[in-house]
């Protein structure tokens, strides 16, 4: 499994832009993603994952 890094959001605001392993990917910002983020918001962990795009 490859780690992906958040680069930003597309100009139209409908997809996240991610990079990893030399490739660029887009992830639709849909109900499933929003739900996953909401359910994870109250469960912070120390697994080294950062929600910021630096």
C-alpha cells in the first residue's frame, strides 16, 4: 500500500487532489467521504497521520 499526500482541492471544489508514488490522484468529495470524516473527527489517534496538506 502506498501513502498518499493531500495536495489540495480541485478548482470546482468537488474532488481532493492527492499525490503518491510519483502519480497524482483525485478523490471525489462525496457523502461517503464526508461521513467517514465526520465519524473519525471524534476519534483522534497517534498513528502519524496528519490531516494537513503540507
